[in-house]
C-alpha cells in the first residue's frame, strides 16, 4: 500500500526537484497574492476601517506592494528603511508644518516651500552618493516623500500629528503582514542563494578549465569539429565575470536575514564578496585562454604534444582544487584536503616549468596563487 | 573692462571644468527641489485643490518624488511605465470593482479578493522574469498597486471612475512637471554619459596595456620597486570588467531620450552594449597578464630581453589602435585610419611570431581580433 503511494508520488517529487526554481517563484507569487488579500481585509472589515480613516488604509496596501521582495532579507531591509524614512520624514515634516503655522498668513506656505526645497535637495544629493545609493536609496526616497506629504498637508489640515500617527500605524501593519508571509511560509533566503551560487561557481570554473585544455589539444588532433565547443565552455566564465552587481545586492539582503538553517547571525557575508572578486579574476584568466584557442592557427603539433601531458595534469589538479574548495564552502568546514592541495599544485607547476612554456606557466601560476588566497576562508 | 571681467571669471570657469560631475549633481538637486515646490503649489493654490480633491493631490507629489531620476531618459521611461501601469491597473481594477458591485452582498469582497489574488500573483510572476524585471519592473509594480487600490476602494465608495480619473490627472500633472524640469533646464543625458564612458574606457584600456608591458620589462630591470605599480594599472581593467550592469541601465535610459545634441532619434544604442561586451573581454585578457607579472619570479633575463622590442612595438600599436577607435567613436565618424590599423597590427603580430613566444602571441592575437571586430561600428 505504502509502496504504491510512493510510486504515484515519485514523478511529482522528481518534477519538484527539477523545477525547484520555478516552484520557488510560484510560491513567492502565492505569498504576494495572499499578502495583498490580507491587507485588503482592512477595507473589508468595517469597524477597523472607520477607525483609521479611509485614505490612510491605502498606506498599508502601498507598503505591501512596494516592500514585498523575492528574498526575505530584501523585504526586511526595505521595511526597516521605509520605517526609518517615514519616521524621520514625518517628524521633520511635522516640525516644518508647525513652524509654518506659528508664523501664519502668507509666511506659512513660504516656510514650507523653502524647507521642502532645502530638505528635498539635500536628500536628493545624498541619493547620488554611490555608497548611500547602494544601501539606503529607498529609505531616503521615502524620507523625501513623507516629508513632502506631511509638511504640505499641514497647510490645509489641522491634525497633522493625527494623520502622521495613523499612516505610520498602517505602514507598520503592512510591514507586519509582509514579515509574516515572507518569514513563516517557505521563506526564500538570499543567504542560501548566494551560498549556492558561490559553490556552483567553483564547479563551473573547474569544468571550464578542463574543457578549455581539452579543447586546446583536441584542436591539435582533429580540426574539423573545432567550431562546436569553444563558445559554450566560456559562457560560464562570462556569467561569473558579470556577477558583481548581483553578488552585492544578495550580500546586502543576506545581512538582513535572521538566524536560520546553517547560517548564524554574524555569518561573514563580506567574505563572500571577496571570494566573488577572486573568482571573477580566475574567470578573466580562463577567458583569456580563449585567445590561445582561436589564435594558434599554425599547428605547432610537436610543441603541443610535448606540453600536453603536464598541461593536462595541471588543469586536472587545478580543477580538482577548485572543486575541493567549493565543496568545503558548501559544507562550511575547513578544507580537509588542505595539506594535499598545495603540494599537488606545486607538483603541477613543476611539471609545467620543466617544459618551459611561459604562456601556460603564466596562467596557471596565478590561478594557483588565487586558489591559495581562497584558503583564508 | 571686458578683460577684467574675464579675469574675475576665469577661476570660476576652471572650477566648473574640474568639478563637472558634482556640479551636475547639484543642478539635479536644485531641479528636484524646484519640482517638489512646484507640485506643492497644487496645495498652495486653493481653487485648484478643491477641484481635484485633497487626497488625490497627494498623487502628484508621489509621482514627482518617485519618478524624478538623475538621467532624463530614466525619468521619461519611468513616467511612461507609470502611466501605462496606472491606466491598465486602474482599468482592470474598475472592471473588478464593477463586477463585484453587480454581484453584490458577500460576493462583492469575495470577487475582489479572488481577482486581487490572481492578478497580483500573475503580475508578481512577471516581475521575476529577468527580461521583464530589467525593463518593466517599475511599471508592473505600479500596475499591482493601482489595481489593488482601485478595486478595493470600489468596495467602499461609489464613484470609482471619478477617483481613477482624478488620480490619473494628478499623475499626469506630476509627470508634466518632471518633464519640464528635467528636459528644459540643464538636462543630464544618459546618452552623453554612456558615450563618454565608452570613449574613456578605450583610453583606459590602452594605457593599461602600455603600463602592463612597461611593468613587465621594468620588473626585469630593477626588482626593488616592483610592488609599487602593479595594482593601480589593473584597477581600470577591473572597473571595465564590472561595468555591465551600469551599461545596461544607461542604454535602457538612453533609448528613452529624444533627439538632442549629436544623437539622432534612432541612435544604435545596442551597439554600445556590444562594444562594452568586447571591451570587457579585452579587459579580461589584460587582467590575465597580471598573472605573468606576478608569477615569473625566476628572471629569465635573456629570454625577456629578446622579446622586449617586438612586445613593446606590439603594445604601443595596440594602444594606438584602441585610442584611434575611441577617438572615432567620440567624434562619431568612421575610423579614418582604418586602412592603417590592420597592416600595423599585422606587422606587430609578425614581429611577435618571429620571437615565437606563444604566451604573448596568444594574448595579442585576440586583442587584435577584437579590435577588428570593433570596426563594425
């Protein structure tokens, strides 16, 4: 009986395994949909709505739509900055509105206008500074928006403080709904994603090194199939090269994520960025080998044959090193084969320097240096 | 008299020349400040405000704060997508609200909730598709927001159409203010920025090739100063390598920008992306030379001396080629020295193959191939 059940389930399980990514996406969509319905309950349930005022309830909806991001960390961070921006902007806006009221008459709009110009301009300048833009852009934007709305509505309505309080309450409510849905149902952690992408990047680079060397010597063997492989092997490298922006944002999100799974609260996320940097350099080196594949049209057959063996040995030990390092990062333990790596690479290097091919030597040496640099982790 | 004026002005002019970037930023801040004040005039001027309703005027402010970006193209694009998103979301929201009203009773919130869930989920899924995320993310977000707000307020208020119409009017007003301030006062064109960054990237790569070859042979000469230069020469390369994300967004913005200056309406912006791609590969190749700088600890003095001359010739002709290409892009004319480049590079290559240094040969050949690829432009 049980076995039958398992059989009927197995295609589903394998389907889930295969389409992990799209299932994650669909779960995210369902989560967003439910959060939207939840927040709209504020409208559905009458007494609650009357209390907070009709057009303030809008702020809860807006918060959910704007804050809800794919990664849990991104949602938390955005919500936090939104809160800070709202409180700061609302506070300063109230001050400006009250100051304007005290002056009264024509001075009121004048003061509000001037303060708008000054604060708006200053905050906009802050948004243009790269470091602030990277991390606080959203918070600063919300600051400008809230400051503007609060100070200006002070011109027409008496109860500025009341409005500010209610809106803040609605934003907190929207944020709470977001938190509940992101964190408690199938959370999509940015930390998991960056961790896994690092591991798979090691694997990718290892296989491109192998593919590249294989290509180099296969080319010497049979010329006719040469136009099949070359590009495919380098696509991984190019995607590693272009990974900087994505890494940065993922690390920023991961910092916001609470303790979960195998990651502690103070996991060294900056190290991931450093490893990413090193891997990009390795990718650049591998990519430059493409040149040697395309260029050497004249088949220096004899020369190639002579360097074939040590090159293959070197490439395989390099690939092995990269895989070993990737594995150790995956399991988050100190690389166990550490004592074996360095001698093995040294051996490979020796083999290379014996055949005295400055081209190969130059390249492999660096990769070795970089691999050793990875050890710091 | 006139001369005196010129003298008193000259330090200002030189200051402006030096701090072009920060002055652009300050102008942007002033523009944002004035746009905010302008849009707040809606509140200041009473009759206008009464007509559109108090809490709808808020939408104009929100539009200005959210849409106003540094580059004119970004503002235009965001405004356009915001408009589309609002119209679509508002239209569908109205439909959902009307449908719910027709059913009436408990069916009303049910229908609205279900439609929210479906449309919200579908739109969120669209936001996760990379191509849509890259270009339409903002528009889709606005669609969700508007759809939610309109359909939900249909539950409580009768005049949904009226509200939608007024809000749309306010958004258009906010957009109009943004357009006026971005386009008519010192516009910051994304097209100029990407054009100039391409040109300067050619220059950067050329100087890093030169610096790198110089370093290689200086190292052979006097060892003691070796730790001074190496890193500085590669920083440019690394920044070129990491330029993909920025390029993409600038090209996206540039597409939105109307005819201005030397750029026509159908300027081939995609070509900039392609050139950027090629330049990134060249940068990767140059970066890989770093390996050869660090690695060759054993001073193969004799070997180096023998390849010094052709290498230097090759590097200088490569750098010249890159500068020439950069210049031709800057002036937007077909490269005039086209007939000279290929022979010169071929000569350099011949010089290299004579000394039979497979390492150098491999590298320079590719760069040459890439340089020729640049010709398509």
